[in-house]
């Protein structure tokens, strides 16, 4: 089973992702992981922390001459702004953050909670996801994400091949597919920042090249849509997850929701095995199993809870009303969220790929991939 954990605090020495169950035999491109870490630091509206850090991955275990061994991989991202031992505790918890419930839960201070609850932790998750997407690429599976809404401005998605859409996204200051609207969006971010407030938004991730059959219907906790929802919802500040039509499906009649099934012998030798759909309202998943269509996942990010214009709070020592504490933060991190969610989705899909085709080695997975599709075409 492919899985990972993370460790580290926002201002500690480093962040670490420990990846277990990764197959042997994959030549790892560290520069591709670094590129995702750099993208996570970008996007208009980020704060001063991103000017301090220069995120890059260092492998502490699991590689020999750049190739995975099949043993656990430890990925480290060093914090240049490491100063945890010099920081004081926080006495005025921030509404919307883990400060108050975490401090009460652990019978301790706020600092012990906020350092781990910080979204800085997602650098480790992006590193793990960027590694996993290199495994997906071996099987022709591609992943990309972008911003579709920011601060109430609907920016929308777009049709087309992922390489083309990725190029458009990378030309946008906010990682949307409509760079022609950047001036409007960045002006909004500037205005809200001057007001001491923050902005949220919606991101979308698409996965192309998936085969039919990843995931399962057989047990609730192994359904791929459930695993995706849990993984994405666990990203800091994410408050909602949709797959395909999502909530819109509840507003339509069934005839306008479910995707008709057709068969085209001309595409029998593809990973869709000849089955085609005129629509993809299901977002590539039916009953927790991929159906050969693109996987489409959306996530809603709330505005960041650290406000330069603080909300009301209470001093934990005196129990008297005071304004919430302020620690250096972003005005808008929706662009970064699109990168994080993209890589979280990539890792979850890679988990399902390993579950289906085995995880001892890439070579064995490729043989099983071929065998499975050969058997499916005989039916």
C-alpha cells in the first residue's frame, strides 16, 4: 500500500514527508519536484514568508543513483526561516485557526498548535505528490490544476488538452486559465489587502489518461471518491470538495446528470476499452471506481484566518476581550491551494494505481497494466 506522512513545524528546521510503499525502479527527477514547490510559493497575493524561503527537496533515503529502491523515501524541505525556539507563545487565538481548539485539546499553548497547523506543512505534501505524479507519468496519466474562482470572481475552467491548459495557467499571475483577467483579479487582491482582509476561492484539478478500474465499490473506506475527498478536505483552509457536477447534480433531474454509455470499436485498443461518454458529469468516477473519463475534482478554500485587521478574540491568560493576534500571512493563497490540491490528488490517484497493479516495482506494474487491459479487451 502506497502512503505517506509528514512531520515538521512552520518555523522548525525542516519539513519531512515519509513515503512508504513506493515501487522500485523509478528514476526520480528532483528538479520536477522543486518546480512544484516553487509554484506552491507563487501566485499573486502571497506574503513575506515566500520571499524568505527557497523551497527545494532533498532525499534522505530510498534512492540509489537517483532510482527508487522500494524502501521508504524520506523527502526533506528545509526551512530558511527556522526560528521556533526564539518565538513567544500567542495569547490571543485567531478565529478560524486551530489556535483555541488545539490549545484546549492539548492543555498547552497556542504556539505548539499553530506551528504544526500552519499551511507551511503543505510543502511536504506537494513534494510527495510531485514524486507520485512521476509514477503516474510512466502510465500516461497527467494531472493539472488551476483557479476557477477567486474572491467571488468566477474565472471558469476551459476545454482542451492538459499541456495547452497548463501553458495558459502558467501565464496567469493567479494560476487561472484566463490570464486576460489577471488585472481585474490582482486589483481586487490589492484592494482587499489594503483593507487588512483576506480572500478565498475555488480550485479545480483534472486527471487525464486514467484507466477504467482504479478504486473499488466493495468497501466504503476504499472508494476512490471518498479517499479523494478526505485527502483534499485535509488541506488547510479547504471547506468543500466536489467531484464532477458536485452540488449541481442535486439540482438537476437524473436524465441531465448521468452520462450515457456508448461503444466505439475504433477506440477499443485505448485504455477506455472502446467505451465512450458524450458527457462527464460524474467527473470520471462511478461507485468509487474510475470509468475511463477524466477525473475532475473541485475544492473551495476559505479566506486565510490570519487578518491584519483582526477580529475579536479573548486573551487566554486574562480571559479579557482583545483583538486576535496577527502573524505574517498572505492576503490570498488560492493560487497556492491549486498547486497543493493538484499534488494531493496526484498522490491519491497513485495510491489507487498501486492498489490495482501492485507496488513492488515499476516493471511489474507495467506488466500487470498490460495484462489487465489485454484481459479486459477479451470480454
